[in-house]
C-alpha cells in the first residue's frame, strides 16, 4: 500500500516537472489549487504536455473525460496520474 502512495507521489512529481518544462511554467506556480488559466496554459500547451507525458511513460492519454473537465492543476494531475497508473497495470 505504501508503495502505491509513494509511486503516485513520484508520478505526480514527474507530471509536474513535464508541465513546468513543456508548458514553460515556473515550477513554483504549479500548485494543486492553481487554475489552468492562471498558469496561462492554452490548449496547444496541454497537447504538448500530454504528448511529452505519453512519450515519457509510454502510454496513450486521451484528451477526454476527466482531463477535459479539469479546471485546476490538482484535478488535471490526478486525471493524468490515474490514467498512467491504469495503463501501467495493463502492461
């Protein structure tokens, strides 16, 4: 159980790093309660971030459902992390 929590925490950190580098956002601004708008991320930035995450984790991340509904960083990261974990379990 602790491994899962630790894995998810590490996964979240890696996702935040990709958001910071691909979205060209200051890492300190990427907080759970920050809105996607406040980070000035446009849909093209989100696509670039998702593409980089797909390459990094070798999974396909569809731009629908919980990802499309995400309005803040926490829900976006949660949606991505959950999807990556589910894809990893299939492999």
